[in-house]
C-alpha cells in the first residue's frame, strides 16, 4: 500500500459521508426515541405515509428500506402491535400482502415530524444553499439508484424535489 492511496480523495469523500451521516443520524435517533420510535420503525412509517393510499406491498417495503423480508415482517409486526400499521391481503396475488399506515400511524407521524424536520434543517439542509442542496439530492439519487435499484419500486407519487420557500 502506498501513501498515495491513503491520500486518495475517494477515501476522504467516503469518510466525510460516513461521519456526516452518523452525526446527523445520532441526533435524529435521540428525537425519535423521545417519541417511542426506532429509526427503522420511523423509516417504514415515512415510506408508508408518503406512498399512494398510505400502503406498500411488503416486497416493495423491503426493497425500499433495504431490509430482508423477515426484517420487514418483524418491523411490521411491531407497528401492528402499536397500532401504527396493519396488513391487508393483495387482491390479485394470494401470496402477497400490503402494509397500510393506520390513522394512529398518521397521527404519530404528525407528532414526530415537526421536530424531526427542524433537526434536519438545523444539522443538514439548512447548512446548504438551495443550489447545493439540489445538486446533493441529484448526486444522492444517482448513487442510491446504483447501489439499491429497487429502492423506489412501487412508488408512483410526485418527485420529492427540494421544497421551495413561500
């Protein structure tokens, strides 16, 4: 190994990305725990809430979250136990099922999101110009689509572009 590899900007880019992610994630996890949610539970509720009809096939939920099918099953079991989600059979495929966010799940999202978005603004998006944020979103989508090509499966909603100020 040469010192040249140690100074490679790709190593620096990856290190900065990991440091930024873990720092922001730690702050967000504290806020989620205050509301009785774990990071994975929150991610599933967000994905369900942002999906048409508030529902996703279990297979799409697994693809979008990067969880195994058994991992998604465990998360949905917890969300069902807490009243935040329910399952319904797929009318066109007896083997398939949907996870649906419940009114209690939507209420939980309304409880959690204001503080969550405030933290995202404080520690992430608010530190970037609108142009830089737009470029970052495009870059992250490019990378996400390469490493997790099924992450958007089942979603046909509007583009999640940079919000504009009123």
